[in-house]
C-alpha cells in the first residue's frame, strides 16, 4: 500500500495536488485529523478489498490542532515502521504570493481572525507546519507557478516515478529573481561567458541554437558541464541508496535566460540516459511547460 501525505501552507496548491492524485486513481481525503492517520492506514490495510485502497493520499494542514501537528513526527515513525510506503509532499510559496492569492480569491485564511491579520496568519502557519515540512520527501515551491504547471509537475514527478526510483528535477533560474526554495543543490554558472553581452544573441535563450553554439565553443562551458556531471554521478547514487525519492538541482545565472538554461539542458540530456524520471524546468521562461519524460 502506498500513502502520499500532501501538506503545505494555505494557498500553496494543496487542493490542486490532491485533485491530480484523485484523477490518477488515488483514494483521497482532505484535511484528515492527524490522530486518525495511523488508524486509517491500519483499517485500509487489514479490511479493505485488495487493490481498492492500495493508493491513498491525504491532505494535512494547519486546520489540525496544534498539539496534533507537534506530535506528527511520532505518528510518522509508526507509519514508516510498517510495510506501508509513505511519501510526504510539501507545497509552499513566498509570502507575497500567498498574500496575493488570498486577496484575489477573497477567501478567509483558516488561522486569521479579528485579532490575527492575514500576514500574521501566513507566518504562524509556517511555524505550525514545520514538523511536516522538515520530513518532506518532496518540497515544491509554487511561487510563480500556474495551476496547470503544478498539475504537470505532480503528474510527472510523483505519479510518473516508479517505486524506489530517484526522480530528478533540473531547473534553471536567475539569481536576480532569487534562489528557488525547493532546491537541494544550487550551482552558480555566472562565471561562464555571458551571451547577453553579444547584442545578436540577447533576444535568444539557452534553448536556441545560436546561444548553444556560442556556449559550446567556450572551453569553460564544457568544463563546467563535465565537472557538474562528474560531481552528480558520484553523489546521486548515495542519495538513492539512502532512500531519497526526489532531488531538485538548481542551476543559476544572472537572469536565468542563457547560461543556466544551456547547462540545465546539458545535464538533463546526460542524466536521462541513467535515470527513468528526469525533468527540466526553466523558472524564468514561464511559457515553457515541463516536457514529457521521453
């Protein structure tokens, strides 16, 4: 039996992730009290029709009692001690994005009241959910991510992953926009020659052949890619051997348009030959979706 626990701050996309899992055959429960988590899995394992509840997903958020949230780690250890396969997906976004989403929808935050402002509620929620966030197998930063992009990400990273397989996401970003919160590794490629300063290349991206040709002819670019491949080839198996399910590798340059995109694509092409679930995402090219894994 497989259990996916979906958690995160209100407005980060938990409902969207849960709906995706439901559409893909998971038996889903929203806002499950933590105290019922272990009894639910016992009941499903012992008495359910074989196969009917083999895949379950539950949403746990700040609507739980604070005392139950603080005891989550103990319940999680109980679950891990069984034959149950458990994964925690934690979604989050930066504070400004969460504020904008609540203002846009005009929904009430579950922790806000006549004495607690929306901003204070969002901050308090982060502290309450720390016991879940620190145990997460997959952390997804939905800042600047559309509903459709989030749906694709859940489908491809979570559902598209075979059991016990390490799923990789390689993403480019621009340092001037901030480092992605969901990064496991962050590599800085701003030392490479910058195509931006060549006016004939400025309007291209690292996906376009003129920029690719420019960077491929630079020895530093090839050495950077080779060194990153060597480092990751050495250490990714160690994470897989320690039962790590997901890794997010972030490659940054100044604007996230040229060098980081090129290097991310090079890494993706290499590691798709070694791992079954490798995705590439370009944070500063929002019109681009996560591609199919083929």
